[in-house]
C-alpha cells in the first residue's frame, strides 16, 4: 500500500500524504476480522507482520448460523503471515441459551487472503479470499475476489473504493463429528442459496470516506443489503466501529493491531547496540 | 580462531572494568543487564565473547544486550552457548555474519574455560502448560491447565538436569487426581559435532504423559537454507495417581526424519517430516513456520494412516520475563509458551510428545538470516 503512490509520476505531496493512508486503509476490520468495511473485505493487505484481534456483534436478522433466531458473537484474529498472505481465524458463537446440540465452543473458521496485485497509481489492489474447505459447517465462508483503490479527495480526506464478487458456491464437508478424521474427505460444492443467510454471494461494493487514519464513514453493498457505518481509530491501534445493516439492525465491534516486527524499544533507541 | 590465551571471566569479571563505561545506560543499569548473562568469558586476543543467556527465546535480544554492556568495544565476535556448548560465532559488522565453529575451536575454548557449574545461576521459572480440546457440547473448552515451577541444574558441559513442581489448575481431560506433583524430570545432553551437526539426547519423564528416552540429531549450517534431522524415541505412558506413580513399559517407538528449507525473506521455513508417531501411526506432515521477531507462528497439514488433519501452532515469550534477579539466583517466567491447535480430535492423528526443547525449534532461532534481519532494524 505504501508503494501505491510512490510512483514515478507522483507529485511531491503524494508520498507525504501516503503516510496517512498506509495504515488507515486497513485499520478497519470487517465482520470476520479482515481488513475491509462492515461485511465486505477490501483488497489491501494488512501491514506486513501485523497481528490483529477483535470482536464483532452480528444482530439476529442477519445472523449466519441460525438466521432470525440467534444473534452472534464473532471473535477474530488476523495475521499477515507472509507479505502477501494473510491468515484469518474466526470463532462464531451464537448468543443466548442454546439447545444442547447447538452448544460447543462455536464454529471455527480459517480463511486466507492472498494479494494478487499491489495497488499502483493506475490500478487497484486485487485480492482473493478463500475459506479453508475443511469445516463441517461453513455458514460463514468467504470466497471472494475484491479490488480496492484509494482516491485522495481533500487534504487528509480519502475515498477507499472496493468492488468485488463473492462466490455463490461454497465447499462443504458433509461429515459427522464422530467420523471427522479426514479433512480432505467428502468435499462437496454447494450453493449459498441453500443457506439461511447468504454471506458474500454475488456482487460487492463499498466506499470508505476517511479522515487520515483517524476514522471514516462506510457505505457498502454486501451482495444482500445496503449497510451504513462509521469507525474511529484510537492511538493508531485500537478501532471501534458500528454500522446499521439494511436500515434495520445494528452491528458493532472493536479490534486492536500489533506489529510483530519491532525489537524492544530499549534496544532500538540505544546507541550501544548499533 | 587460533588457540590462544583465553581470559575466562565470569559475570563478575565483566564488572571489573567499569571505567570505560559508554554514554547511554547508567552503570547500575549496565550491571543489571549484565546479570542477564551466565558463564561469560572474554577472549580479548580474538575479540570474542562467549556467553549464555536463558532469559529470552529470541537470542538476538541477548546478543544486542551483550553488545550494549560490553566495555571493550573491540569485541566483534559473539558466541552464544546452549548448555555450555558454543553454537556459532556471530559478527556484528555492517550486517550480522555467522561463522560455524570448528571442533578445534570448541576444544580450545573448553580447555581455556573449563566447565564450572558455579558459572550458572540458580534459575527458577514459572511455566504455564495448557492442553485443551474443544467441541464438547456441555463444556466447550475441556482443558488441562497447570503452572510449573521449574529449574535446571548444570551437571557438566552439555548435560543438564531439568526438574520442577507442577501445580494443577484445571483438569477436564482425564480423571486423574489434581495433586501437586513433580513436573517433568529429565536429563538433557546437548552436543555440537563438527561445524554444523547437533545432538540432543533426553531421558526421564516428559510432557504429555510420556517417559523414556529421546534422541534428536540435526545437520544444520546456521547460515544456509537447508537442514535435515532425525529423531528417535522410546517411551511409555506414566502419570501420578494419589500417593505413587503409574507407568507402563517402554513400548512405543517414535521415529521421525525431516528436511527443511528456510527462505531468508520473510523468515519462512518449509519443513517436510514423516515417520512413525505415537499409537503406531505413520504418515507425513508439512509445516510452514514463520519466525517473527519474538514470536513464531506455524501452519501445518498432515496425512497419516489414522486420518488427515491440519492446524497451527505458535510460540510466544511469556511476560514479564525477569521477575527477580541477583548474581547467583533468578526467578523468571519461562522463555516461551508453545501451543499447537489441531483441527481434529480423538483420532490419534500424528500425535507426539514434547521433551524440553525440539532441536529444530531451538536451532532455527540461531539462524544467521533471522538474527540479521533483526540486527538491520537497529542500524
């Protein structure tokens, strides 16, 4: 993202401005904890070796597992494992008193995101997101391709535009927990239409109008609904966000980012270690 | 390095030269940092310092701190040791360079600086252990959690006795009594053979309820990408019922071979391993291991006769590290917390046990590229 605008044609001011949106663009984490908007992911890669964790509340009308019956809590972590590859783990838990067969730790899901193209001055970033196919209940799978581009508006104001397409198919492994000893067995292609809630199934679009990296307003089409939201970032690490889904119910969440690269400050600032 | 007169100085020895103190850390702060090290020896003729540190899982922090508090700025070569055995020679130039030590160089150091257990602190650390399975309807997290108070006794060069006490916190995994009991008790012998071969032999009671013997061999040039290893273990099952110990015969063989390739950017190791696991399971496993500065994260998949599964693992330092430290004794937190998540449970797919450290995990922390990338952060 930083090389985005440090292009040959870039003016003097662009590389300077860049400092701001290099973090801003991915400070915002979507419902599954990936850099993105509210439901939809964006194409920008998380900063190299960054690790984030957070929580999202998903209201009952838009619940993935038991739609219109139970709201959900989603806990997520995201790691920039390689410069272009992110790993996302999330845990989806239904809220409230559950029937015995619905209890348990929740649905764990592993997603990966690969940055196919970095953003340049004339082309958007392009990423592909895939859910690991070995879950036996993939109601929350993200299989999508997204493109994102930042457009400077006014000084310190930027528009992050994302468009993409979510696969209307997903992979399911029909397996009982008692015989679930081979993660590569019984893989089946299923239509998202059969699910009670179709997460990322069809065209996606989103716009984030933000002020530096401090916060922004979000609007997105998540393939099913139009959602509006806002977020703020505190101390460059802590994001808080809320959104109105389909003009109907509210989702909210928070996330925190850590960079795994720096050595302890006492060594970085010491002259004697150089 | 030629055979030379080696000035052997213990931690105390470093303190004899406070006059040349550099601006930066105050003298008291420098003395505090010096206490992080054990078995320090200066070879002023070859501008080399030998030292051992058990505080940090990331050896670079030890290296940078040693550089920070050395009064003699001409010392350019740093030789960290594992259990009294020099690992390699690291030079801090415009980049961090590494040279393997020859057998002769090691011998010369051993002669000049004979092993003395008094060169080591009484070192105690607190180590959490957490094993869990997920997915039970009534109790989503079934865990076996305990806190260990551990220590090491250095017997002679390379040979260390590890022991401690285990304090149980939770146990939903088995019906065994939650009693305060011995932590794993074992002897470990670490040895370097030639320039780039290493051996770790362990005998005693291990983690994961196994006891017996375990041998690990690794050929690893710490500046080249390829390495390979062999591991053999013969173990039985044990646990502590109330008022005694229960154990089976030494009846399970673990046999592993692996080959690993390390990509310098971005500190990614690809490792293919295979062989026999516990419960007579046989198969192969592929690991991607990324070394971040202080944290390691791995992803893996495996296919064995018992099934196929995948998961991830990580190793993180345990804050706060040092708790109390003096010249002769120290209380700290364990240098790392290591944990592995496996997607499948209950099918005994590729299971193994853990001894004190795995040779490949320990050695890749000393790889030149890993340390150099950190060194470049400081320049």
